[in-house]
C-alpha cells in the first residue's frame, strides 16, 4: 500500500499531517508521490478563497494523473464545506478537523486490517516518524488547537472549534519521544498558541510551558510558532533572549498599520504597541528574526489606512513579511461589511506591500552578513537553516539533521521556504 499526504496552510496543518503520516507508517504503508499512491490525503486550508481553490485544483489534478487513487480530504476546507469536496472526482471520504485525531479509524476502513502489517514505532508519541518524514527535518508539535478570538475576517474558529490545550505532561512526553527519535529541532505550534493553558485550569500559561522548554536538558532547539502580539509578553521575550534552547525567531502577525483597520478587524492592540514590541525584541536581540503578516484590502480600507501601513512597515526591524489580499469568508463578520475594496485595487496594494516585504528581507540579511550562527542541515545536505531562520547554502555537503556552525557570507542567501 502506497500513500501520499499533501498539505496546505499553516504549521498546525503540518503537525496534523505528520500525525497522519505516522498512522500510515504504523500500518505498514509506504510513502510515495500522489501519481503513484493508492491513498492520497489532501489536508486543506480555508483561510482565503485562493486556498480553497488550490485544494480543489490539487484534487482534480491527482484524480486525472492517478485515477485509481482514493482521495481523502481533511482540514479546514473539509470542515467548512464538506459537500464541495465530496463532489470532486476520486474523493472517497471527507474528514473534518474534529475527527483528525481519530484518523487511524479512517485508514482502517481504507486499508484492510492485518495485524502483521502494523509497525511498532519509538518516534514521537510512540510513532514511526524520523527526521525527513514528510520532507521535513524538524518536527512540528501541535500543543494547542482551536481559537476563542473573533477576528472579523477569520473563519478558523468555526473550522477548528474552541481553544484546547495539550496538558504539560503530554507535551513533555511528546518532546522526549521526538528527541529520542532523533529530532534536533521542534517547532511548537497552535492555532492560538498564546492561549495555551487557559482551558487547563490552575493558571497555566504559555510562559510556563516555555520555561520548561527553555531548561530542556537535551541539545534540541525549540522554534516558537506564530504568536499574537498581545500574547508575546516581556517575560517570553526574556526567555527567548536568555535560553539557547529557544530560537531567536518570532512570528508576530500585525495585520494592519492603521488603528482604524485594527479596530474594524477586532485586533486587540494598536500599531504603536506592536512597533514597541518589535523594537524591544530588536534592542534585546538584534540578530532575532521577526516575521509578520498583513492583510490588505479589508472592507473600508482607505488610502489613508494604506499610508499608515506603509509608515509602520518602512522602518520596522522585521525580517520577513507575508501579505494576504483580503478574501471574503462566508460566515465571518467582515463578509457582511460594506465598503468592499475593488479587486484590482486590492491586488495593486498587495503588490506594493510585497515590495516593502522584499526590502525587509534584504535589510535583515544584510545586517546578518558576517555573523556566525548555529544551523540545522536540511534537504540534500547542501543547505542549512540558522537559529534565526536564514536558509544558507553550505560550501560542502553535510549530513541532514546535523548541527553546523555557519558564517552568513552575504545578503543573497535565500530564506527558509
């Protein structure tokens, strides 16, 4: 039995896909490309209309190139519009997010049970995963899912449900198993990672979880995934600055530089408070990578709002920028708002802001030129990713998943994909 898992979207989906890969491996299945697989899982995203479209196109492409493949659709699009996906060719089952943790039962229905085929693993969570599974050298660990916030543009609370945290002892167990399986970098992720612990009681906080990871005895690097600005406390910044276990890398979604737009989006901070946070990180760790996200074309966005966004971004000491043209998501508050921005205007604004993002990348890499960083070897052994998230080309081949010390020679080194 050959399988393939195709993943769209965020790191939470990447973590979910690793668990799905593990379920296949434990049943003795063998990974392969979609064109040659018996079962293909498409783990979808639904954050924008283009994400939905990308999933549909991928499913149709797989069905054309491999008509015998049985396709299972899961993820946020599958949770939001199961009927649209089930109507596509070769889709035999649609699995919403709430059923992902029981994906093994789905596979048992597709792969006839055979006890002799099951493989006992000793990887993360007792799995068969190893560095390189799903093409990834680092392990992505989901410690939280769901979201209780109500950003006006976001459909994810309805596709992921309310916030749920993995208990601290479970996180510790998963980390121990990942380290035992050979992983040297672990990305800690969640839908609303900053809310970790709020549902557990006893005053548990993300800061407490990171304190445990900051003192981890093994030689492993923890990369904290996207944090909302209001959740990135001074104590968390201090922890990252003070521990070699925590990567000097933050991802802090700004979403807009106009306070008027932030209020309309229901984002609970101001542009000025965001700038102060990034400046504090930069002053304490000038080598730290700080990525961000912005949305352009939100309903009601005026030229003055775009001017405010440009002003914030122009001098912000960030390292990379993701730009999302606003996309109506049925069921969100924003989809019901007036003042929709013309599509051509949205695209033009996105192109302009991406240009500012490219300048950010160049500025950060130029500032890092000549620095020496620790890096994890990835891909074919000719590339490595530094602790501060620069992807560099090595001058000689090394073993994948090895630590190397690198000198960032010039600003032309390309960032991680």
